[in-house]
């Protein structure tokens, strides 16, 4: 016969449950803000967003200090530390030290939130937090687009924006009300490429939840269909290409899981051959490929931007112009550096060129090593069986594929967008780099 639980033990359980639900809600809000920063900026203005982002960063630090999650200093990714150190000291030689200081502050604020996610959550909790954030973004995006298309019936500008009268570029609108026309929808983020990337990552996350049976089958399938439908409605060519690349990585990971460890050489040789063939086809048909995805031959202005960025990077090739994160349009050389059809873009639309521009060849090498080591650890987490003892007989889980598929999508996107360097892209890179170094899925 068991005794009734004491009042103190009941209170402890209630407090633990409340703490757990509070941590889950905070992680969801943090990820929502990282992936949907433009939603807050359009809704409550840039100053309001800065206050919110600052509070979230500060809360992340406070929670980490108070809870002191398990952390192995020797397993801290060295390339991550070196990259942040290089970005910080670049203020000394920056051509725009004030903007560089702001960029470094933003980088560390984002890193603080990422460290909370990496250290305070285990892999299943991180998966749930990502799924919750993506459901909110996708659900609100479709609701927002429906309201604009069905009731407003004209394009909607951000609430706090002030523009000159006359015809405005399409990129200025929060929503263009195209839901009933088959897209391109932009969702609460006001950008079809950003919404498409969330949809792609949601497909990965929802698919893993379904495969591991951590959600009810009906709900899981429903949200997976919503994610696929949203991806189709965004009509984002860059994310479609990223999705195809991620699918190839997924196929090779499944193939690797099916063969014995001593028979994996053919898989690696096939992957290497595929990379060589893909590179050859890309070079041979470079002028025709954009048309396949509905793009102009200059990749919607990207070639002009890349040419300008390369020219600037060659002027300071070793250590770059100084870290700035988002380009600061109020300082040189970013004033009108990337302008197309009345829109000034604040990124190089290629992460690797952006790093070269800002931190030079030295920074580019460090960034390549950061991404490569994260990819390598993620790969072996995906293809090797989980092991807590000498025996190598534990079953594979779909969760083990999460780091690999997320980093593969980020890398694929980085060829046409610089998002891996800022906000959600940087946060995910930090999370994956730290977690794959600290623990196993």
C-alpha cells in the first residue's frame, strides 16, 4: 500500500510542470521572433522590435545563469568562438565602426538566444519548440493572407512605414493579397522567400515528428499538408532549390543507414560523383537554369549585386570592411550598393560573399570551417546508430536526422540568401553547432 504524496511534493510537481510549460512557451516565442522578425517590425515598428528582441536576449541570459544547464567548456565549438571574436575585433579596422558595433551587438544578442535553445532544451524539446513556432507562423500567415484577400482586397503596407505617394515597388508591401490568385503569398513576414524557408523547415520538423510518432497522426499529417501547401503558394525558386538539395542529402543519409559501416565507401563515392556532375551541369547550362525556375538570366538582380560585392571585397581582401550583419544603408559603401527597381537590398544574397566582404578571406575561412564542422557532426549523428554503451545495436530514430536536414537546408539557401548570418539562420547555425558538439540527438 503506497502512502499519499505530501503537500510539499505535490507543490514541487506543480512548480516543475509550470516551469516546464513556461520554458516551452518562452522557447516558442523566441523561435517565433527569430523566424518572424519582420512580422514584429511591421506590426510594432523597429523601435518596438528592438525592445522585444532586447528583452528576449536578456531573458535568455538570465535563465541560463539561473538554471546553469550542463555545459562542457572543452566542447565549445572553437570556430564559433573564433568567428564571433573576429567579428568583434573587426570594429578596430572597420570602415564604419559605429555600424559595426551595432552589428556585433545584434550578433551577440542572437547568439544569446541561440545558446538558450541549445543548452536549456534537449533534442526532443527543441523539436517541439520548432514545431510550435512553425505552426504559429504558418497558421497566422494563411489567416493573414485570407483576411487581406477576402476582406481588405488590396495590397497592405506595414503599419509603421512611410512612403512617398505614387506607385510603390511590390517588395514594399506586407501582403499583396494574392492568396486567391495562387500566390506569391508573403505571410506575416512580408516576404515570400522567408515564409517559404519556414515552410521547408516545417516539412522537415513535422515529418520527423510523424516518423517518430511524437504527435497524433491526424494532426501531424494536417500540418505537414499545410506546410507543403504554403511552400507551393510562396512560389519561391530559391527555397525550392534548397528543398531539392535537402532531399538529396536525406536520400543519401537513408542509404547510409542501410549499409554496414565497413561498406559505406560506395555511398561516399556516389555522392562525390553526383557533386561533380551537378557542378558540371551548373557550369554548362548556367544561362538556361534560371528559366527553369521562372527567374531572369541575372537571377532577379543577384548577379549585379554579386558583381558589386566582389568588387568591394577585392579592395579589402584579407580582413574585409568590418562586420555589420545587416547592411547599414546610412553608411558607405552600403548606400545604394544593391538597388533594384527602387528597392535597396541590405544583404549580398550570398552568405559566402557577404562574409568575404565583411571579414575578408580570414573570416571566410573561419566561417567555412564553422559550417563544415557542424555539417560533419550532423552527418554522423544522422548515419551512426545512437550509442550509450559499447554495443552498436540501438535502433535509428528520425530525430537523429534533424541536425543534418536543418543544416543542409541552411547551406543550400546560403547560395542565394545571406540569412544564415542573421536572425533565425544564425541562431539555427549556433544551435546546431553547439548541440552537436555537446550532446547526441
